[in-house]
C-alpha cells in the first residue's frame, strides 16, 4: 500500500511540475508577444515620423507600412492619427501619460463611503447609493462582494442577519 502512495505522490509531483512549467511557458510567450507588439508599434511610429518629415501622405505611408509589415502593419486610422500628430510638430513616438479615472472605482475609500451610507440608511437603492458616491458600475459589486450584503425587498442588508 505504501508503494502505491509513493507512486501516486511521485506522479502528482511530476504532473504539478509539468503544469507549472506549462503555465510559465504560456506567460513567457504572452509577455514576449506583448513586448514584440510594442516594439513593432514604436518601430512603425518612427517610420511614420520619418516619412511625414519627407512630406509623404497618409495613404502613401500606409501603403509602405503594409509592404514592409504585411498583416502586422498599423491600421489605417492609427496611421492617420500619428501622421496628424507628427504633422503638428510632435517628436515623441511613445504614448503620453494618461490622466483620468482609474479603471476601477473599488477603492478602500469608496468601500468605506458606501458602508457608511448603508449603515445610516438600509432603505436606499443601489442606484441612490451610486449617485451619492458618484460611481456607477462598481457599486453593486462593492455591496455584495466587499461588504458581504444582499438585497432583501430592495434594501441592502448584511448576508448574515442579526436580530438588529
């Protein structure tokens, strides 16, 4: 019986290492492909900048990129966008830092605000809570996942009900 357990343990170790090495390989391939795409973008932008300085039109530049890069050439709208930027005396080929709203509104600050609002008035709807905090999409996720609440007759209450 112990030899069977050892055999099973060895098989699990081998399978686990193969699984981990496979995942590592997939991640490595993904990151290499992402890096290659970024490199291609910057390379094409550099060429667009050069051709704009030579006075070439957006159509001609696009044709040249397709000749050189084939299916990996930038899309027509992207080429025109960069032609306009370089025509307007832009020098940098890299993307500029973007300001704006973060990708998610599920911050500790918003979670605390929503928790306070719900504690003060359990009768509020998700929509009214969202309006008070000035976030829309993430409000229900914050209530259900972060604050562990659920709807009961259109009111948000803790999932684990107490006598209160």
